[in-house]
């Protein structure tokens, strides 16, 4: 597996560089090209650019950065679980489980008011999903903030919930 990193502030330049690299076939027709993207929208755009340039876009895989890094770690760390405990889907369910006890704590008044008195699972799931997605973005773009939270330097509801989430993962 060869890792190639291209940087530019213009997506068109990156798409052209990628298309040029992909003109050289892999050693096996069964191997997939891996193209790390930031969003589903970017995946669609890159797919369309490649199809426009090559006439087809097939046998490509488009993981997000966190998933790709976890995949690479799995290859070198044999006991690493298949799914990261910080995968947004995994975090969603863990947050959903943590919210009922957390919203009783100081600082969670806004979430408590949002969820209301009734135990509405759909609303709690949707909120958990949004929080998990936000935490995923923080992991990627604000790791220093997450580090401060883990060290107990901040005590707002997100930091408290994050520490509860980390405590539950055993990391």
C-alpha cells in the first residue's frame, strides 16, 4: 500500500492530480484504490470527476479520515477492535445510554429542558447522534480541546459527557 499525500486549497487541482495518479493501474485488478475524503458530498464530487475524466468510476473506496486511520492501526496493532470506540455510530449509542444520568448533573440544564420530562427515545437518539457527530468533528479538528477535557481542565456539559464516554470505553 502506497500513501500519497497531495495538498492544495483548490479542489479542482487535487482532482486532476488524483486522476493522473489513478491512470496507472494497481498490480491486481481486484485491489481497490482508497481515496480518503471528508464527507459524502466530497465522495460524490470526486466520483463524478473521476467518471468524467476516465469514463467510469469503479473499484474505489472512500473512507473518512478517522476510519482510514483506524484501519491502518488495525494492520499494525493486532488486538485493536474492529470498530473504534470513537466511531460516531458507536458513540451515538453510548451517549444515548449516558444521557439519562448526565442530564441530572449541574450544567446539563439546557439538554434536560430540550429532552423534557418524558422519556422520548427518538428525541434522545437524535440528540445523541448530533452530539456524537460533533465529538467526531472535535476529534478530527480540535484534538487539543479534547485533550484538555480528558485532563479535567474544563467542566461544561460537553467536557463532562466526554469524560463519561471515555470512562465507559476503558481507554
